[in-house]
C-alpha cells in the first residue's frame, strides 16, 4: 500500500498540466480581440499561443508589426513588447 501511495505521489509531482499550443485568433477572449482591434487598427494577428499552467491561462499574440502582447484568461493585457 505504501508503495502505491509513493508511486501516485511521484506521478503527481512529475506530471504537469502545463502546455503551450497554437490556437486560432478566434479563440482569444473577446476582450483581447477588442483590445487588438481598437489599439492596433490595420494590424493583423499572425499567431496566438495558448499557455496553460496549473491554474492560469495566458495568450501570447504575435502581430504583423512585430509587436507581441500577452493576455490573461479574461483578455486583459499583461505585457506588451514593441520589439
């Protein structure tokens, strides 16, 4: 029984729920889509990456003007990179 508990604990600690995956821009929260359209008219979203970690979800958006914007799960901007 102790071995089973130790194995379960090890699996739980070494198995993570973290993942990153590319998603279509339509999967961005509505607030993020509105922010991009109003703040950067004429710019196009090139890629969106959904980053899921234990209890948080973030979206990383790459724009055609070289800008990258990170949004939280509610679509609020967290970080804007102008490089």
